C-alpha cells in the first residue's frame, strides 16, 4: 500500500549461483545476486530515496542477501514472457512517456519519472564480465527492435532498466566470452527479449 493505493511487485529468487549485470536503481552493476525485485510505484512518484524504498520493499517480502531492485509506473501483474533455447525474459512495459535516446537538448527539463520498460533476462550458462555487458547491449537492441516493429517512434522511455543474469563461474564450467546478437546465447537472448517486449506492450501501443 502506498498513499492509499494498492500496488504490486514481481520477485525472482533463483537462489545462489547467479551473477548479474544491470542498471537497477538498487544493486546495479555486476555482482553475484540472489534475487531481483521489480516494483510498481505510483504515477508521479516523488520519493528522493528510491534505492532505500526498494530495499525496504525487498526486506518486507523476505529477500535476503544482495539483489537488484527496479521500479516502474507500469502495471506489473501481467508481464511479457518469452523463452528461446534456454534463454528466458520477463518484461514489464508502459510507454506513455517515450522518445529517442539521442533527442534534442532540453534546457531546464526535470528529472524523468520511474522507468517504465524493465527487462529481466536469464541465461543458464556462465558469461565473462565482458559478455555480461554485451548481453545488456543485446537485450537493449532487441527492445528497440520490438518497439519499432510495434509502430512506436521511440527507442524507449527515459529511464528503462535492464538486468541480465547468468550462472556464476564454477570449476570446469565453460565461460562464454561473447553475448552479441550473432553469438549462440546472445541470439537466443535477443529473440526472447524481443518477444517478451512485444508481449508486454500495452494493447494500445500496437495500434
């Protein structure tokens, strides 16, 4: 409950053994993480401590250890989901505030609201740190492709977030050095994210 409004959240707790790269408000970067929280917040969000807010929400639902927390003004109850050859993606999307990344400079523009396209993707293989970063790029490219194919004149919303999870290194396990869209796992990731974004977009966006 927030300001009298009932809001929702998605929590993924895969447990230990996962290494993640992401632009999350809480816990972003590259690190071993045990959970990811995608929390809906009210439109017109005004709090100035979003990381603390997310940490409180995670603690309230029993998420322990290090994790990543994302927020969105979009309804998270019916996310887009897709799988491709072991790659999985879950996406929440709202596109009422959108535009192109390289937009004309706007002097005096205020801070944008909470990100409204959040991507969580998971791969069942070990990636190097460089490949994890590459995977974030690949997921973002797939998102933009989906938006354009849906007829939206934009590359996203002002504060979209991405989190890619891969298995943590273990002795004797192959480490994949590439996750671009033409690598084996990057291609699967791209297809999963692309379909999940299309699935998550509000019906009005496809018109």
